[in-house]
């Protein structure tokens, strides 16, 4: 049995949101990622296929797509783990507008990142002495839990609350907010609680945990959001008390 | 759609409902085991300020809790939003509190005596 002789039926989304799936026959290889399959189509079958990637090693967060209806980082997912009966379906990320083919418009994702208070505001300048941070301290432990986020939007695509509530900030932005809230060197920590308490804020999360299940970096946005709910609730009484 | 204020209202109403529900079930089981008839139970609840407050608080908490819960479901699954959604939330609250108040009144108002 020669691996090269085998073909995969790969259906790929074409066009914008009114598009449709188009099927290509792609040769199967050993150690082939989903991104390899998409690249093969673009290089050998249809050069007009649009998709996005950069690092190919799970660092940049640009290659996420829906694979058989589930969000995945395509550069780090082997095709053989997702193929069913020799076929696989690849589409643009859910919950985001489609630009073309497999490229989703990431603007809403990053706009919400900013809206959740995710822009770092340094508490000191380069002229101030460096204040030590205990890496094992409880605050820093909370902050460190979320810093490996690569902004891939897999969690955002997995979240049913985002699907039903266009204003919802979503797991990645809220996890970022929680990270900065626990960062001793962030200067706008209190305003984060306000930023995540509005109509699209952390209180809309249903704690069903799709974000945590699908995050390719094994991060836990659901628990970060639970932290925000806890702190905002405490603050609610503090303000009134 | 669910801001901190609504979230807190829903959590606090849940906190109120939980012990009252347990209390209600416990007393029901105890009363039925004790062989009290409906008439005898009504005889004890009617004219009782305690039971009026007990079920009155429960009805208020349920109305708040259910109205906010339905608001979320309607928004996420039906797509109604804005002023219509707010009006719907208040309408659900009003219906529940009116029906509940009627029941509380029937069970706890009036002179005691079976
Ligand atoms: S836990 Fe919250 S943020 Fe995560 S997928 Fe569910 S609703 Fe979305
Ligand atoms: S939390 Fe995980 S899934 Fe979400 S954007 Fe960050 S790395 Fe991706
Ligand atoms: S291409 Fe960079 S994470 Fe996949």
C-alpha cells in the first residue's frame, strides 16, 4: 500500500458568506497537517484559494479554521486525526465575517480584545527602578495562566454565546482582561472590571467551557472568566458597602 | 445584554430561592406525613405574617430570576433585543409577580381557622 496513491476528498469553503464548499482530491502523505492539505490545493489545484498562515509551528495564531465543524489550529493538527472515510471539510472560522474562502475577518475579535481593556498600560517608565514580581505569587500565577494565548480565535469560534450574542466580548478578550487585572505592572486594573461589566461583558458567559476544551494551547478562558465574575461581584458590594 | 446589575439580580434571587424552596419542600413533606389536610394547612397559613413573607419573598425572587433567565434565552435564540427585549423582560416579571401574588394572597390572607 503506497501512501502517495491514496487520495483525500477535501471540501473547502469558497467565496464569502454566500459561498459554497468545493471538493478537491488531494494526495495523502505521511505526517501531513491540515495546513499542508490546504497549501497543496492552492499550489497544485487552484492558486486563487485564499487562506492565512505564517509560522506553521503553532506560534502566530493565524491559521485557525473550522475542520469538520470544529475550530482547530491547522498547522498543528494532523489530517489523519480528522479524516472520516477519506474525507474532510475545511471552512473559515465560525463567528467571524468571511473575507474570502478560508480567510475570516479577525477585526471583531481584536476590537473586542481592546474593548475588554486588553491594551497594556505600564505602571512605570524605563526610568523607574524595576519592581520585583514573585513568579509564584497568587496574582502572578493567575496572570501567567493566560499569557500563552496566541490570538488564534479558536475559542471565539467555539463559543456558542458569541454565536447567539454578537456583543459578547468572548473568551480570549476576557481572558486577556483577567490576565491584565492580575498583572501588578498594569496601570488600569480597576477600569478592567468596568470594561467587562457592560452588556457584552463576562456575565454573559454560560460557563459551558467550549473555549477551554478547544483552546489548542490548553489555556482555560472559562476559569479566567469565572475569576472576572467573582471580582466584579465582590466589587459590586464594595461599591455599595 | 446581561450586565453586572442583571447578573447580580439573578444570582441574588437564586440565593434567596434556594433555601426557600428547600424549606417549602421540607414543610410539605412534614405536613403531609403528619396527616394534615389541605384545609388544616390553609388554616395555619391564612393570617400568618410568617408564611406571607415566606411565600411573598419566594414569588418575588422567582419573578426576578425567571424574567432575567428568559431574557437571555430569548435574546440568544430568538434574536429579540433592545427596547423590545427590555419590555418583554418586564412583562414576564409582571405576569409572574401578579400570578404569584394572587396565590400568596389566597394562601395567607384572611382570618385563620379551617
Ligand atoms: S465558557 Fe463562556 S466563553 Fe467559554 S465557550 Fe462557554 S460561554 Fe463562551
Ligand atoms: S485562548 Fe486559546 S483558543 Fe483562545 S485565542 Fe488564545 S490560544 Fe487561541
Ligand atoms: S501558522 Fe502560525 S499558528 Fe498555525
